C-alpha cells in the first residue's frame, strides 16, 4: 500500500528522520510508537505532505506520492483545531471539499456522519458552542468524512471521556473492517495492545523495530509461564526458577522460568504432577515492555 | 486553482457575513460624514468675544484699531489703567503700547492670564501693523484712496496641453481628489493587510492550520486568504463609493447655504477661487476612468504587496503582541508615503513625486495622488509594472516564510531565523 524508502529529513542542524524505510500493508492498523522527539510527527507530516522530505521516496499504490493523492488520506493531528466560529455543518462541508469532494457529496456525507454520532441537532451551531467532547467528535468526522483509504491518527483518544473513547475505538475498528489502512500514533500502550496488528518503533530518528504484533511478542518472550496453584506451593517448585506474584492463602500465583527450553505441554505435564494446578499460561511480553526494552537497548547501544 | 477558490470563498463569505463587517461598512461613512459636518459646523461657530484693554498714552496708534468678530478693544491711558491684576479680572488681556519710533517700532507687550492663541496674537499684530502703516502713510503725504487705487485682483486660469487639445486644469480639484484617494489607499492597505495577519495568527493558534494544510498547499492557503480579504475590501469599497455619492449629493445640498460664512483657510480659498469656474466642467474634464482604474489597480497591487508581508509576520509569531517588532520596518515605507504626500501634492511633477510614485513600496499611495494632476503614460505603466513585480516578489518572500512559520509553535523568532526560512529548503 505505502512503501517508504530511505526517507531522511533535517530541520537545520537537527536530524528528524534518518534513512527511514517502512512498508505499510493495505488494511489493518499499524501502531507508530516511539519516545517524544523520536521523529514520529515528522514521519506523519511527510506522509500527509505537510512538509517535504529531504531525500528518499514514498510510493503509494505503485505511484510516487504527490498532491493528487491528498484526497485519499485522512489526518487527525494530535493538536486538534477547527475554525471555532464556523457552523458545524459548513465546516465539515468545507473540509471535505478541500479534500476534493463536490459540494453535493460533501453535504451528503457530512450529514450521514453527524447523524451517526448523534450530533445532528448541532449542525447549525458554531463549533465554539459545542462541548470539548463534541468538538473532538466533529474533528474525527472531519478526518474521515471524505472516506480516505489511509487514515493517520495521532493520539486519537486524547480529550475523550472513557465512554466517547469507546465510541471512537469502535469507529476505528469499523473503518479497519471496511478496508481502511490505519496508522495509529499513540503513547497509550493499552490502545496499541487492543487495536494494532503491526507495530513500528522509532527512536532517535531511526526505525528500531517493526513487525507483526503477535510475532514480535513471540520473539521477545522469555520462556516464562504464569501458573496458579492450590495452596502456597512452598517446596514444590524446586528445580524451577520461580517468583511469587500473589498469595491469597488458598491459592497462589507464580511466574516460573524453566532452566531449559522445553515445550509448554511437557512443562505443564511435569508441573501438574507436583502441584494442584488451577491455571497455566505462557507469559508474553506486553508492547510496553518490548517498547522499553528496545528503546533502552538502542539508547545504550 | 479549485482549492484556492474554495479558501478564497470561505474567507470572503465568513468575513462579509460578520455583523461587524455590516456595521462598520455602514457606520464608517456615517462617521466620516459626521466628522466632516462636525468640523465645518464648529469652524462656523464664533468663539466667545474677548475684550482687550489697550493701554497707550495719547491714543496715537490705537485709534486705528477696530473691533472684529472676536475682539473688542477698550482703550485706556497709562495712568487710567490702575492695577494690572484688577484689569485682568474684567478683560481677557492687556495690550501695552509704549512710546515708539515710527522708523523702528518695538516694545509692544501683551499680558493675559491664559496663553493666547496664535490666531489672537496674529490678529493683534495685524492691528498694530495696520496702524503703523496708516501713520507712515500720513507721514509720507499719500492718501488711502490713492493706495487702494493701486490694488489689482487677477484670477489666473490654467490650461494643460495634452494630445494637441487644450484642457482647463483645476489644481484645487486635483489636490482634493489626490489627497483623499492617496489617504484611502493608505488606510485600506493597512487595514486589510492587518486583517490577513490576524486571520493567519488565529488559524495558527487554533491549530486548525495543520488540518488545512494536510489538504491544501501552504501557498494555496495563503493566497486564498489574501484574495478573500481583497474581495472583502473591494466589496466594502463599492458600498462606500455608492454611499459616498449618495451622501455627498445630500450633504452638498445641505451645507452649501452656510458655506459662505465659513472662515476659509488658504487651501479652501484656492478651492473657492476655483468655484468661479464652473465645478461641473472641472469634474467632467477629470480623467474619471483612468483614475478609477488606477485607483483599483494601485489599491489591489499595494494591498497584495503588503498583505503578503503581513502574512509572513502572522505565520512567524504565536500571538499578535509579538508581531509589533516585525511590523515596524514593513510599515515605514507606507508611513513615509503619507508624510511625503503634502510636498508631492504641492509639486506633483517634481523628483520626489516621480521617484516615490515609481518605487513599488510607496507607489500605490503616491501615484494615486499624482494621477489627478496628469501623469505621463510611460510613468504610469512603469509604476504599474514595477508594482506587479513588487507584489510577486513579496508574495514569494511571504510564502517562503509562511510555509514554515505556520507549523512553528513556541519558538521565539528573530530576523536571522526568518532569513534562514527564506533561503533554506526546510
């Protein structure tokens, strides 16, 4: 869908992106992660053609990305902004028309979206008269109203209460289902865990990690298992590295790490012979853990 | 092109629909008319008459003094005047005339509690000078009647020769129209350029700009805004021209009976002398179409040139208060043009007038002031071409700074940074 090839960008003497390459496959949600100042915003601004890259190339559906593709992209910036004194309806139509829709199409689609998010009564109100949550919803509609094929969302949940954050999450999943390619930049790891199919991690203007979320988790797992047993388990876990997580008196939970690499099934078998097992689960690293580990490694390496 | 049009029409519609636009468009000419009528009304009102006590022994000079609209003279001798402070209680001031030599008159003094106005001092000087003249006349043995018979009053009618035909020229009409037109251009350029700047600062601080430039190029957004505001300016101008014509027709009818009573300053006197000639022919001879076309051209050209620079400033700063330091150097040429306006109108073909009407930064104001006096066609063309070049250049500069400035937040900008934005491909 989008191939980013060896893209570099500097602001004066500051290097924001160095020799950055990335394949964004069609459909699905790609999480764009990285510490502050890593170069995420620069990458987003280059993809949305707000700024120009210094070198490298970007291919969108087999063509070099240029201004003719702008209508295929939707962008929700982290710093939200609307014309506050415009009426909701007029503003949505204006923004949709800037993306290349005709007046009729823009009106029809804007009305549909406003109905969908229960904001129909506000169509003729000025944006400034809306609550912050409603303004955020309008901003979200403005991002998707022209039905883009690529959606770039920068911290889409900030400013929403949990209820509305849920609404937005459902909308994102719905858009994904309809085939939209989504690039999601966020610091909220729980959103990444929940929504993303792939992950790319930027640190210090370079790509340090990229891949399918599940595969990454597999490759970063440390051969640890989480078990829950009856009793406190004292004396029965000899010969296995173990760490008590919780002891409720009746049951206790341990993280165990066998000394040798072995299949989960054989481990399960050997443990269940010794203890009264309630639960057994392979312990996979969270995205948050992978993030911290990789960033630390790249900072010190 | 389509996107520029979208931006332009949004800028235009949101501004024209605003209540402040409608109110200001209607109120401004009313205020102007009110100001004009008020000034004329006040100038026709006579001030309180002031009584002046003239103290002179022997009444040698003061017998020639005569009361006028403002002054009453009372006369007293040195001994009869009594206490000075007491006299000032009942009189505005005391004019003391000592013994003086007719060949070298001096030693006249005026005392009052308030500072006398320049007008008052001049009036009293004229009274004294008149008296001395009469005394000298008498001494030389000439009579007043003989002297009056020497006076002559001639009115010179001036003609321009252009294209083989002779046309009567009207310096007074040209002066008036040139002055008003130049001043309007100055005001418009200032007001509308500042509107562009304010609009850009608003877009930047409300962060909507990032959403917009993910859809349009920064240059398209800037140009769209500049053109939209230009449309607002033209609309306002058209409304004012119509209202102005309406009011001036009504106003002239209303004011003219009183006009004779108005005390005239030299400029008005010049105009009044012109009134000897038929005004209508003066206006008919006036190059209306050249003038209107040039006025619109120089208004648009000047506005485009300055608004691009104001746009650059707006994009570079985070708040309007930060814009002051950058605005000063840009507005200096405009202010210079207004300062030079009076000398230019007094000598519309002089070197100052020529050069200021050719240089793009001042030409919109100065050329429009010169046109009513008649300008060589090559000068007009050169000025217009240079103005086009000028605004293309400032739009280039403006857009270079704008494209980077609108994305910068929180960083203090100075001239060196602006120069870097201008020349580096950020």
